[in-house]
């Protein structure tokens, strides 16, 4: 397992990831940092735990909307085949797990 230092809202966090996934984790952390900073700008400093929770809920909301859109496309006139839907579902589920794991890691004390 690799260990990397990421920054979220000007705070450093040490997190672990599978070997070879460091750059992916940096990209995910960068995206999450943008969301946290935007919330912080809108809401002020409301505490790290609350800020992280709200950012995670925002990501989960976007994920739920993406799932709803996939389901709507499944019901469309040009329905997706089962393999495509299954693949997309697995990708979304894996992404949700990574977001949840990242949120858990970020919530741990440094």
C-alpha cells in the first residue's frame, strides 16, 4: 500500500491507496478540494467535519443523479443493452465506494 499526502481546504491528510493509484488519488483529492473550497467560500468556516460531510453529500447527490439518468436511459426508446447497464452500474458503484472510502480516510485524525 502506498501512502500519500493530500491537501483539502489547506489541511494536509495522509491517506493510503493501492500501489499505482497515487495519481488517481491526487486527482480525486483535487476535485474534492475544489468542492470543499466552494462550500467554504459560500458558508464560511463551519468546521472541517461539517464541511467534509456537506462536500461528501454533494458528491453523493451527483452520483444519485447520474444513477437516475442511467435508469432513465434504460427506459428510453433506444434502450441500453444489459451489458452496458451492468458495466455502468459497476463503475458507479465502484466510484461510490471510492468516495465513501476517501471520506472515511479524510475523517480520520491525521
